[in-house]
C-alpha cells in the first residue's frame, strides 16, 4: 500500500506543475564533500528507497542515504502558500485560497483532531480579527456564545507552505522514478521537465532580459535561454546564490500528477 508524504514547492513550481510543464524535481542529498564519493545505485525496497555511494579514498567503504519521500509508487501531497478566505460552520467547511487565486472547500475534521477542526478555525478567526482583517458584526448585541464577523477589506496574510495541513493541499503526485546524480549533470531534456520557462526576445542592443531572474546567467545579446541555463538560474534563485557551483549530489524524482478529490 502506497504512503503519502508532504513536499514543499515554491509558487513558481506549483504554477509549472499545474500547467503540465513540471514532471520532475531535484532535492539536495545529504552528503558532505561530494567529490569524495561515487554514486553506486538506488535500492527500492518494499518500504523505502536508499542510495548507495562508494567512498573514493577507501573503495571498499560504502555509504547509504535514505530517500526522504518513501519509494516508487508512494504519493506526495504538495505544500504551498495558502490562506483562509471563508468558512461555513453549519456545513463544517473552510475555504482555502492559493496564490493563483484558485480556491478549495475543505471539510473540517472531528473535534479530537489537533488541527483543521472547528476549534482550530475559531482560533484562526480570532487571530484575523485581532489583525483587523475581520470585524465583529453588531458588536453591541454580540454574546460570547455567538459572534459574527465580516471582512474589513484588509488582505488576509499568506501562510507559509510548511504550515499547510494535508486537507488544504490541492495537488497530489505519484513518484514514478528515483535516481541520483550531480546537480550539474542535468540534461536539457531534464531541465525542461523541471518546469523552467525559456525566455526569448532579448534586446540585442541592450542585453536586457524580459525576466530579471535570468539577468546574471546570459551572455550579452543572446535571443534564447538554453534550458540548462534557465535551470541554473532557477536553482540559485531557490537555494541561494552560488548553490549551483557547489554541484552537490541530488535526488532526481520523477512524478505524475494524480487527480485526487477536488485537488
């Protein structure tokens, strides 16, 4: 039976998944001094997957690293930026909004749950009221047992993806392949599958790209961004300047999107 685990994606990568451009992700593999190791293989057991490495200074010494997302066939539910945009206590539902404007109505769980139940939602509503996002309707006639709120027009703040509960997720992915490689060994085909968006139409007179994030990765006058250069830019944008130059070992995870519920 497949298991389900959370995985974080930035808004740009969520957009790429929803658009069908992204079917692969690279995740850092915890090996310090990667130049001292040679990747051997990925072992996919009935429970989890492992990568094995040979230690170059001592060829008979092997190092094993566990894949953090289970194994092939397991599911990944995507965590992304989100916020509460409505609720209905009579129906016991909560409406979740995403960065692209899409919404999902989620059922609240039983009261004995620690999160995503009516008690949790009440605390979120009080928090929004304290921030001026909500205001009490007719406060003079409000009792402690029954309080009604209305939106003030102030924007509700976005919640970090790490705090998204499973019920609020709208995207579920199935792991189809797992392998390991050094970051800079990525092919142009894989760079495209990572969800990059090639940028065209540069001003050859000024060399100014249409997207600022690519500015430091293009030779002057280019009219098209090569896929690997785009991925190089994306990797440094997400992981910090200079991350590409470290050329770490990475998990290469291929996936397909699953149509689950109303996600």
